[in-house]
C-alpha cells in the first residue's frame, strides 16, 4: 500500500495555550521523522489556534478548528466565523462531531451550511458522521449514515466535494465509555460509505478521504488502517500525549511503509 493517509487528533476541550504549545513543539519534532505519506493534523482549542498556527507554519502539520458558524459575521454570540478562521490560516474545519450534535443540537442541515461556508474560504471540511447505539440496535446504521452524508454534502459540486474529508465515528465507540468497533463492522460500513460517495459524486467519490474514529489506540490501529476504505484515523484520547501519539505514528509507519 502506498497511498497517503490522514492521521490527526481533536483535542476537544482539554489543553490550555501553554499545554498546547508544549505538545505542538514536541509534535513538530516528531513529525520530521514521520513518512511524508502520513498527512498529520491537529485540532486545538480555539484560544490556542493563533499561536499554534504560527508555531506550525513552517512544519507539515495541518491545523484545524473544532467548529465554526456559517455566516461571515453577525449577531451570533459565542460563535466563530469562517472569516475569522481564515484570518489565522486555518486549513481544516471539523464539522458535526457527535458531541456537537449531542450537546449543542447541531443537525445535518446546519452542518451543510457550514460545509459550504468552509469551502468558500478554501478550508477543508472534515465532516463527522456516525450512528448512535439505538440506531445500530435497530439495524438502521446504514440508512442513518446515508441520510447524514446526503444532507451534510447537499448541493456540493464534484469539484467542491473533492476538498471534503469524512470521518466515520460511531457514537457508541467514542470517548471514555466507548466500545471499540469490530474491524469487520468498520470495513462493512466504510465500503458502504464509499459506494454512497460514488453515487453522489461519481469518480470523485472514490478519492474522498474516509477516516475512521472512535477509541482508536495503539493496539487497534493496524486492524483499522488495513481496511481498504479506511484512508486515515481520527484519534481522541490516545493522541493527547505526544509519547502515545508518537507510538501510534511509528506503528503505522512500520506497518505501511517499511
Ligand atoms: P476517542 O475520541 O478516540 O477518545 O474515542 C474520538 C473522537 O471523538 O473523535
């Protein structure tokens, strides 16, 4: 396998600016030894974005934001606009993470507006989708995911779609109480998502990076990355310490490229 993969982490609401800077300095050092086939990204907290994007400007680490509003400006207290993220050189914007959907009632239609807004500013939307445990138990995972994809990516041209990345993150697999997904299940779902993307965007759909996330750690990464339609890994807790992230990167690199 000699394809590029995307590997990154969302810090959620964990690191302060100083903690984030220390982490990033270390990751910049680590990144110099990581194969160029691995596209590395981090998604810091908002307060740390400016200083971290300055720190990484000469490195190969891509920086993302955890959310944004779809309007350029306006009376939306507490929100951050695409114009503001563009000003500080943000390249990726994570949209529709399950915690945003669950605690802040984000829905697919709003995510779709955000996807269009990100593309207007040449930012790469990283659109998160995933079924919850009730949907899984009722055997409607695929229907749920197909609907999420369709609405989140509504009215995108093929060219626009080619800038999007998708993260499949089953809600029941995320976080402290998450149950790591069986790799056979992930393979089935990713193959399904690939077909859906091809149906929506033709050939372009075959090249849209499909990342997997949810309790990914150094023990299960190889199983996940060996799945044909898994083009990257989106990691939470297991990448919040650089030592553990480095171990994951080494393992991937040895397995895929050596
Ligand atoms: P986790 O988080 O790896 O800690 O389960 C994944 C995510 O929320 O993207």
